[in-house]
C-alpha cells in the first residue's frame, strides 16, 4: 500500500489591522453570511481586552459534522475545513475556496486585513515515526552528537520567499501524531505534516489584500506543498510496501 497522505484540515487565518472589540456579537451575522454552516451553539470565552491577548480566540463556532469551524479573536479569525475519510486537499479545495470568499468578505467589512496565513495539515499512517522523521536530519549530527536507538524526532523548518507581491514565511513541520479518521479507523499512529504559508508580520498588506489575491496566494502555496518529494525522503524506496 502506498504511503498516502490524508488531509486533516486546511485553514485560512486573517489578521486584522485594527482589533474587533466584541467578536461575540458577530456570530449570528457571520453564520448567516456563511450560509448557516455553523449549526452548533457558539462557545464564548471571557478573554480580557488586553493587547497581549488579541490573538486568543473569544468565539469558537462549529458545524454538527465537525467539517467547518472558526475561531474569532479580537485580532484575527481562523476558518477551518476538515477532511472526511481518505480525502486529499484537492477533494475539499473547491468547497474551501467558495467558503473562503464569503469568510473574507465578511471580515473585510469589519476590519482591514493586514496579513493572511494558509495552513494545511496532512496525516500519513506510519509505525516508525521517529526513525523516518530522523531521515530529515543531518546524518553526521545523528551519529556524532547522539548515540543509541532513536527515541523521538521532530523537524521544523522555516524559510522566506515571495508569492506575488507578498513576502512570506514558508513553514514545514513533521511530527508524530495520533489521528482519528472517519470511515478508516480510530486512534491511528502516524506522521503529521504541516505546511504553513503566511505573510511576514513585519509587513502590512492592508492596502492590497483582496479576495482575488488571497485565492491566488492559496493556489500558489498549494504548488509548494511538495509532498511527494518529502515522502521520498521519509520513506525512500519503501514508499510502496
């Protein structure tokens, strides 16, 4: 069986140029704008209005089937679409882009958007996470600095590049995880690969961000997933077992 990636969820983060004082007051209007997809009662947390807490979610909204969710803080909003079963990003992409447009339009009417982040998390079933993740580390480092059997390994790497007019952080993390995938199995052990593309915090893009540029940003980021190349490093010739 091939080492098949399964999408856990994909996420679009919007960072506000000016904070929203009462995110809890937006829930009904936002749900209406999204077509009523959040059909569970919102959870509201009493987060103090302090600068250092601007990115702490105050409101959590979700759907009955747990496919759609959204966290709203005073300084940002995060919209998630989860996969079902053996889905890939391509299987949920159109739905995500359609909902993303409504999501962006709503919050752009409440605050200027200065930054965006597009995050996608993949799961690959594997019983030898530590050994395989360690293949991403320098072999001399592993042999000279460490001895004995590999116990744990985790990799995080961030580079900076450009997409269109945006300077971005290109973030990858590879780590052990347990996942419950509907229609497949529960509490499966494997590797989670996170690909995160976000505009750098040092720059404010409030004057040029719009729904068309965000769609382009997502589609160009998708081209940089490079999952097949990453899987070849992790599993090499054993990618088919």
